C-alpha cells in the first residue's frame, strides 16, 4: 500500500506501487552477463536472479533488438508482494510524452498527469501518479526527441501495461504476484500458482507461482522515417513466419499440399 496517502493495496483491480517517484524501486538483483557471438546472431544473456532472466539478441541484417525475458516464480519468502517492470532509460528529451497504440491501430499521445477533458493536476498533484499514467499497450509504444531527431519504439508480443513516468523513460509491467486483497470484490490476492487453489473454506493457493515469458523489441529510428519503420516492425512481430510439416505425397510441383 502507499502509506503516504492511504492503505489501499495493489491487487487484481488496483495498481498502486508504494512510491510515486519511484524512489523505492528495487533492482531484482546484481546482473550476471554472458555474451555469445555468432555469424548471424549475437546474444547477451542476463541473469538478475534465479527467477528473472533476459536474453538480448542482435540479428544480422535486422534493426530490431530483441529482449526475451522470463520472470517467475516471483519469490514471496519475505512475505511481500512484488510488481516486476522492465524499464528503459535514455537521454531523449521526450517532454513527458509517450505514444501508445490503440489496440494495434492509431497511436495516442499520452502526457504525464494530463487529461484533455478535465484538470487532472488541479494544483494537488495526481492522486494515482503511477497507475494513473499507465496505459494498455497491445502492440507497442514510443517516445521521441524532436531536437535530436530520434524516436525510440518498444514493440510487445502481448498486451501489457506501460508508462513514461519521466522524460526519456519507458516502463512495462511484465509480472505481478501480490499477497493482499485489494477489496474490490474478489476476496483473494493476485497470487496465481501452478497448483491452483484449495476449495472452500480454506481457499489456499497450491504450488509455486506462475512463470511468464515474453519479448520486447527495441527500435531506434530517425524521426523522419520512424513511423514507417515502426509499422513495418509491428507487422514483422505480429505476423511472424511459421513452419509447418506434412507427409510428402508425391511431386511437389503438381501436388504441393
């Protein structure tokens, strides 16, 4: 809960990290890094903890940087819930603006602590400075610096929440495991486990927490070509090639299926 404002807990329906300014963000751990170089692919493997790893891939001929992450089971031995983000920090002057896709279609401009139809700041600050600036991201988001002429786009392979809480910065929520109910009617904590739940009356969770994997795709472009490159990359991520195998039935020229 954010003890500075209320006792409201994060949960299935509420996203409320403890500090609005991010001063209590805790790195998962000291990263261990190994590099593997090949003719076609270079990989940087990062291990933050036994339950949090990431592999960064640079492919020959591709402008995309792939960041494949795996998080879980999130440990709760310390009896504390955790909300894990992937955060990107740059020296771009993005003017506290982030652009997020609307269900894979148009990109919407999002200004920190701002709504076009009412005064969100009203002199007292945003009452939800983190959750109030998170937006659904289906396909991707970007920030840009018109003075430098650069745009940084992050594409996602699945829907997730994201925000820009400071100029030049983007963050994406990748996994959550919480131990307190948010008092919105579910009457249980957001604590998904592989073993499910015991029936009434105990409703106790069984087994370890779930493991989540995904990939972020990073693209740095000149502003003049950025949207063309970003849209092309979105299609590449969304419509990946799939390999199928079947029984050979004869001459491939006359009977390809």
